[in-house]
C-alpha cells in the first residue's frame, strides 16, 4: 500500500508542477498589452488536461490518507483547485473580451465588418451538420459567412466553433485534429473533399428524385397514407443485483411521479422501500385514490455510459402498447444525422415483456425527466422532432407514413375502384379473403392462446371458459335501458302468442339446472356489468315450443355492443365447403348434434356479470328480477368459437383406444353439428 501511495504522490507532484507553470504562463500572457488569444486558448486546453489528471490522482490518494492527515490533504487540494479556477476564469474572460462579436453558439447577423448599422439584429442560429451530403451547402454557407470570414476571430476560435457545430460522421472526420491554426485549414479542406464534392451532391439530389415513385394506380393515392403519433419512448437497462433486463419506457411530463409495472417489479425482484397512497387526477376531472409500493431502481442507457437512480411506484399496467417509428424516410434521416434512438434501432423482442413486445413497463414522470433532458433537439419534419436525453434519443410528434397494409388498401378500394366482378368473388363474401388472411390468423391465434390459458375443469368435470375480450376494447355500457325496453316488447309478444308461461318455465328450468342464477338487487354493481336483451323464438314442430334468444349485438347509438368487444375466433363459415365435400365421399351419411351444447360449458365468475338479463315472474308487474348466465350464451359472437375450442380440447385428450374416432369427429364438427359419412355399416 505504501509503495502504491508513494508512486501516486510522485505523479501528483509532477502534475501540480505542470499546473503551476501553466498558470504562471497565463499570468504572463495576460500582463501583455497585445494578448495572443491563440496562445491563451492553447494554455487553457493544457490546463484542462492537467486539471482532469490532478482530480483523478487526488481521488486515488485520498483512499490512503490517514484521519490525522486528512485535513492537511483537503487544504492542499482546495488550494490547487482554487488556483486552476482563478486563472481559467481570467483567461476565459480575456478571450471573451477579444471575441465579443461572436456568441458561443448563436452568431449575430451583425458580425460583418463592413456593416456600419447600429441596429441590433436578431441572432443567427447555425444548425449542426451531421454528415448528410444534401445539407452540406446550407451549413457551409451559414458557417462561412458568420464565422469563417470573420477576421476578428482567431483560427483556433474558428476551429472551436466548427467542432461545436458538427456531429455524427462529420465530427468523426476531424475529431482527431488538435486545436491549432494549421489544423483548422486542413479540417476545412477535408470536410469539403468528403461532403462538398459537386459530383456527390449532384448524385445525392438525383437519387432523391429517382426515389420518388410515380403514381401508377389507385394504390399510390396519398389518401391511403396514415398519420401515426409517436410519444417519447426509449429502451433502458434496469439493474438489480445480478439481474439486468432491457425495458421499454416512456417519458411523460403529464405525470408528476414515475412508475414501474408490477410485472417488472416481480421479475427483477425489486425490494420495496415503502408504500404511499396517491390521489390520481384522471382525464375529465375524475379522482381516484390508490396505494402503491415504492421502489428505487437503477436505470442505464443502452450505450452503458450513463446511469441514474429513480424512485418509482408500482402500477398494474402503465399504458397500452405503443408503436415504434416506422417511416423509412425519418429512420434514414436519423441515421444520416448520426442519431441512435434505442427504441428504433434495438429489437423490442430483447426487452422484458409479458404478452406484447411493444408493452411499456416504466413511466418516467416530471419528477425524473427534468434531470434527463440535454436540450438538444433535431427537426425531422414540421410535426416530428428528435429530442436527446441522457438515457438516449427519443422521437416525438406525428409522422405521415404510407399505409402498406393491403387490407386497409382494399377497404379504400371498395369505395374508389369497385369492379362488377367483385360482386361474385368469394373473398368479397368474407370466405378465404387473402387480403386479410395474415391479420385474421394472428387474431385467431391470440384467441386460441387466451382460451388455452384460461380454460379449466370444475369438480364435476365441466369445462369452464372465459370470454375472449378484445385487447383495449372501447368501454362497454351496462345496456340496462335498452334491456328494459326490449323486455316490455318481449312480454307483449308472448302475451299475444299466449306463450308467456312456457317462456317463464324455460327460465325456471334453467335456474334449477344451474344454467342461470338470480342476482341480489342489493348487491348489484354499477360498473363491470352488462344486460342482454332477449326475445322469443317460436317453433311449433319442436319439443320446445318457445325458447329465448339473446341479442349480443344490441347497442345504443355511439356505444359498442358486447359482440363488438369480444374476439370472434376463426370464421366457421369456411368449414362448410370442406364438411360438405367429405360428407359426399362415403356411402352412408351420418348427422348428429349435441343437445344444449352451449349450455354444457361453464363461464368463469368474473365474466358472468356481463351476461345479465332482466325478467318478471309470469310477466307480472312489479320488481324486475336480475338474472345472469353461468354457461356460454347462444347469441354471443364468441360462443361458437368457445364451443369449437372446447370440443377440440376434449377430443385431443381422448383415450388412446378412441384416438381414431376422436380424429374423425374433430374433422366433422361444425359448431354443435356433426356431419360425416362412411362406406360400410360396420364403420357405423
């Protein structure tokens, strides 16, 4: 330890001597009547280098200093720090006096020598040049007139301004040059040779023109372009002990606090540092009190050169999944400007997510964002900007992108380019529509995955399923008013047909069989419920003369129905041609159906309040009863899918000796109808 501290002290002694010499040289230069600004700037550069080295050595030596010598050590460090600050300030002040006609970043338009006007003109802001050839001329014209031809500036000062106004590949081109008058001219020459060549500029503009696609057909109509609004999203690294994950985040200045999703808190095993009850002021003036756990997390940028500790509170879900920038033109411009936006350049699949890679799991509110902004902004378009933060670049605003999704284009074509032949094409009838095939398959897969995750069996062996709600569906109203109106119409129709008692008996039987249950009006919830209207269907040739049918498509104006909020699953109409063809193959046709198929499948308790309906015993006047379904309801758009998925699951789990029969049945079902054929009576 003594040897190491001794070597460090010797190095510091040499560095302190060098600092003293530079300070004396600055003092000597400042006493001259004709101060050499170039020499002063060179000394300041040397002083900055030695000052940084001295700070490192002071920090390393402090670890070996004993308590009784610590006070002396601190005093010595303070003396040299004061000396450096004093002479740095005096030299900078003198340089500023000599170059007072030029602002460090914004150059006044009155800097021309030949201007004799005393009017105070506005400042000219010179945009940074990042290496995009098409922008070289505009940059150089501004820089040349404001700084390069300003004789009141030294060559070293001009070189400083030049470096301050370069970025990306342009800055990399001259970054290795020392700040000397000779190197300034070399740097200018090098930049002109690389970015200012006339042949390169001509080719760049020609390529931009050639990339403009001519309008050939209605697919190119600009009305098919889609406006996408982007928020300040970025990817950060979250660290906790040995755990490290990338997480997609958002900066939201409309939030006073920062939040982390409970999912990330659990996966990262974050340690709770307290709890806090917060009153959330929501959109529309609503207020809600919630209790949150508090955590302290360490965030790093993806380049691993900045980190900060942030206090966050937990939240079940931060917000809905947010899109990434898709416009190729904007992405190419970011690349040309040397801007690395983590949320655009990195694959979101590398991030921690629960269901969707585009999920947001950290919200950085105003309490944190203020210390992250650097103030650097680049305009990508009139409505879109790139904003730099210490955690990385973000993009905010709206971008008009070309909508290449063929399904959206097809919807527009139905209005603009409807052909007579479309009237008899199968895809117009929604059978095997290639234009929507991919997106529809994704929805079908999502519905199947939801079913597989949520299905279970109760103690009786009955399958229990949950409704496949559409992600981020619009708020579903309770629908009670329309249910009450339709109830009165239903009772009148039953009275006219003299079937009111029969209709009531159906509900009585269902209640005994556990298909429906009565809800206590005192325990009725005002939120999270929905009432289905129902009406009678008469079948005189059936064993059940009258039966209730529920209307899942009923809705008030400007509100969704429950069918609008549920995934419908695969289009079962497409199965009919295949079933009919297979039915014609064998000699003997077999047709069967499952008795009360939908009513055999149970519903999870959390979904039952959304399948409520109203009824009056025997149609009598008085209090209206509230009933709710415990089984899958015929009349809901997702019910055929739930029935089909349950049958498929049941047949897949058939015993080995029945596998062949199960496979045959699996190919033969359409909803609750079984249709197939065989060639021999033995097969029957």
